[in-house]
């Protein structure tokens, strides 16, 4: 139990948070894309919140969470557009 083992242990905790952020980002993108065709408010708003949480969790690898926020925002816009154009309910 020297100082080197503690440094390795601390670094592995940060990598697990970035891994969870990646999974959350992928889930947010998937749910956001599904929400375009089916209940935009019910699906896309929570996916946008999840993408924002994942973006806050990621420190080094910010590309996927950053893309998830923009994809979910675009899905919200297109989901509203599709729902209004097809006279489907938003909720």
C-alpha cells in the first residue's frame, strides 16, 4: 500500500465516470431520436436532461456528451416540427 497504488486507484475512478457518461450520452441520443416519431415532450426532454448530466460528468472526453446535447436539442426541434405538421399530440 504505497503512494503509487493510491494514485492508480484514484485515476481509475475518473475513468469509470467517463465511461458512465459515454453510456448516458449514447442512451440520450437513442431516446432523443426515438422521440422524434413518438411523443417528443415525453421522451426528448428527459433525454436532454440526461445528456446534460453526462456532459457534466465527462471531463477529458467531451466529444460524445457534447454531441449528445446538440443531437437531443435538434431532436426536440424536429420532434416539435413533426408533431405539429402531422397533428400528433406533443405529450
